[in-house]
């Protein structure tokens, strides 16, 4: 049960964007994550952070899996975190260049 709006939002975000647990999907998990850049390239939303491992590529950004969530909703979540200075508590991703995000949790 959700006792606060923020907790409900975080749980809903994880449910909408997650789909599978990292153990089931073979994903890696990092957190907490500070977002330094948010952008759109080639129809995909990406983030840049000093907390993202180097294995994700030279620019150390993650691209959202195209099947994850509604792009305007996801962009609003990421922008809210960046502009408020709130660290994301968890990101699950698959390694590659770029890495693909499976879950974003605030």
C-alpha cells in the first residue's frame, strides 16, 4: 500500500518501466544515479551520467528500450529528476554500446 504520493509514484514508475526484474532479465543495476544530461536522438531518449559504467560507451549514456513506457511520460520523469537534482534510486540496463535501459526508479 502507498502511504505517500512520492512512494506511489516511484512504485508505479518501476512497474511501468520495469517489466522484468534484473535477475529474470539478466540486467545490471546501478544506483543512485545523478542525471547530467537528458536528450532525444533518432527517436530515442538518452541520459548521460557520471554514475553510468564505462562499458556503456565513450559517451556513457543509456538509451531507453523502445518498448519501455510512453516517451513523453518517461521524458517528464527524467527531466523532473534532473531539474530537481533528485538522484534516481535505480536503473536496470543491458550492457552494450549504448546500454539499453529496462527500468528507471526514483
